[in-house]
């Protein structure tokens, strides 16, 4: 398998006036491959979002190495940005632009071939079923339609790697299913997808491998079958709770 993402001994510290120095990411290492959905899970404050932001070149690590699509985030950040689509959990839209205008703008921003932009934008509008809302100001859209627009703008330039942080948050079952299907389609096209979610059901459903983070450390990683064997639990929710609880018990001891 072709390794598209390589992370080695990644570290990031922050200073908090109340807690002092906080090790947000503590010596994390993992890889992800072409045609794979890698789930990255963790409780709030576990270091997951910090890791995703460093992968997206929004933060620099204190030490360690990240390579995405063959480019180092520290040495060639612009090449990394061209190779990824990043959607954070708090991505906002331009309130006075419509979904069609936003998606088109991000295609242009990411140097998508000009002659193909209109077709690409219309394909995404059609696929996600937002034609009825495509020319409405985004400030007037429902939460679900805003989320769909955010996802469409993330993937419009057809990047090799997608980093999706809570992409189905706030969506109903039907729209969530459409997003899950599209993620599977992207995987089948050979894309590498880093997928973060608090919804253990969807993680279990669409991720090929899963990594669990807590207190800045990568506690476990593998297929759902691997994690079931390691923990003796079947459902992803129970696996996650057991891995996190056992780690926290060790800290107390």
C-alpha cells in the first residue's frame, strides 16, 4: 500500500496560566494510506484537533515530522496545502455569498483548471442535492445546508488527502448518509481521508483503521477487528471507553 501520510514523534506544547505547560500532543506517530479512511478519535481536549491543525499546516509542531502526499509540512507547506482539503469543526461560511459562489471561489483559490470549474461546481451541487439553495445567501441556510456547503468547498479542487473534523455534525440521517457514501466514493477513487468524529457508529461504519488519542498520546490504532481483539469489546463506543478508561487508570496509579 502507498503511504500518503506519515507522522513521526509529533509533539506540541502550550502554556496555560492555570495549568502551566500542557503537552497537547505527546510523541504521536502513525501513517495513513492511499484509498483509506483513517479515523482519529479522542475526548475533548485529547490533542486530536491540534494534530489535525498541524497536519493542515495551521500550526507548527515543536518537534517531529509530518509528510503529506510526499511533502513535508515544515519544508513545503504550500505544496501540502495544494494537496489537502481541510474542514474543521468550526469552519464558517461567508454570510453574503451563496453556496455556488463559495464553492466556485474555493475552486479558483486552489487553482482548479478554470475551464472545468463550472462543471465541477455543478456536479457537487447536484450530488449533494443543494440546487434549491445554491443561490441563497449562506447566512439564511440551515445548519445542514451550511455543513454540506463546507464539505463541497473542501473537496472542490479534488485533493489527494482530505482532513475532515466532524463533517456530519448537526446533520440529519439522510444528509449524513449522503456524506458517508461520498466519503466511501472518495476512498474508492484512491483518496486518503482522515476522519474525526464523536459519533462512534459512523466511525465504525466508514473507517478502515482507527486511532484513539487521549492526553496527547496515541493509545491504540488498528482496524476495528484489531481493536476488538485488543479490548475484548465489540462496539466502537465500548472499545473507545475501555481504551480511554484504562489509560486514565494508569495515570492515577
